C-alpha cells in the first residue's frame, strides 16, 4: 500500500513538472554532443547526458514549483498544480528535488571531472531563475540562461572543455527561450501585475512584448547561422536553420496581441518541432555528410 502511495505521488509530480517537456532542451544537448564529438558520440556518454538532462530539469522544475506555490495559488491558470491544490505535500516535493539533484550530480560524475565540478554551478543557475520574476522583467533572459546549460554542459561532457561553439549554441538557446517565454507570459499579464511579479508583457504590454519576442527570435537565427563556421556543418544545416526561421514566423502568426487563444499551440507544438528539426539536420550533417 505504501509503495502504491509513493508511486502515485511520483506520478502526480512528474505530471506537474511536465517531464515530457525535457524535449525542449534535449535536442540542443544532443546537437552539442555531436558537434563536440565531430561525429557520433559514444553511447555511454549520450546515456549519461540524457540522465543528467532529466535530473537537472526535474530538479529545476521542482524547485520552481516549491518557491512559486504561493503565486500559483492566486493564478487561475496554475492554481490546479500539485502544491496549490494539495495533491502532494511540500515535503514530498523536496524529496523529489533532492533525489533529482543527486541523479544529476551522479550523472555528471559519470561523464568526467569537469562536468562533476561544474554540476553545482549548473544547479545554482537553474534554481536562480525561479527568483528572478520577483525583481526583474529580464526573468525571460535568466530562463534562457538556465536552458543554455544543456548545450554547454553536453560539450563539457564530450570534450571536457567549454568551447566558443558551445557558447554560440548556448546563446541561440537563450534568445529562443526569451522569445517563446515572452509569448507564454502574455497569458499572465494581469496576474503578474497584481502579484508584484515582473515580466516583459507586464511591463511593456502584450503588443510590445510580442514585438520584442520576434526580435529575440531573429537574434536566435543570427547565432544559429554563426555556427556555419564549423566545418562539420554545411548546406543541410543551413536548410534546417531556414526551416526553423519559417517555424518561428508561423509561431508568431498564431499569437496576436488581442487574441492569445493559440499560445499553447505556439509554445508546445511549434517549439517542439523547432528543436527536433534542428537536431536532425545537425546529426545528419555530423554523421553522414
């Protein structure tokens, strides 16, 4: 009976943190690993990179749910989450957070010494984001920084170094996140303003926020094009970047300043395709061409 109770709490937490959305960061980690290996990375490294990704994201999301619980209670969009609704207790979430962090640190240690040494820094970065909406409208940037840990960390996992190429890819991820997090935050303008939370839409209004999101995504494309200096990447990768640009245009066409009904389609569906398309072209360029 106790095992069933634990498994049910785990199921609720995994659903609450949307474990399936690890797919947003995973393609960029895979891309970075293939570029660092200059071809196919060894399966062992890919396995531990995947475990590290799941551990880090799970820890980050758990921390976010814990520290934001009081704000989630006052937001109609989030008040049904596990903690505000009482489906799980804070202590259970803390246990999940600690275990996820341990999994991430162990996975980092299985990769190499530098990855292990940097693992607490990575956790500090992804945890810090959760506090930023309390004091800055640039919270979207800090979310981007948190997700950019994925490609930089994957490069460290393969080469045991931080390279210029990994930082360029990380910068692309930062501006990708800034753009689509601004779009997503447009749903919470009134709630953020009433709760004293900061965001680009809350500060500048939805219309201007969507313009800034579009600019951010344009900067992302510039950084992606910057990776063409790598000898492994060629025409197929360029086609992939063009496809990503097209998907971003489509994403912005779905969301209007006076009609946010398709935000979830833009946020979840389109961005999932963006990561998958870019990863596919990089993998094929690195391995077969």
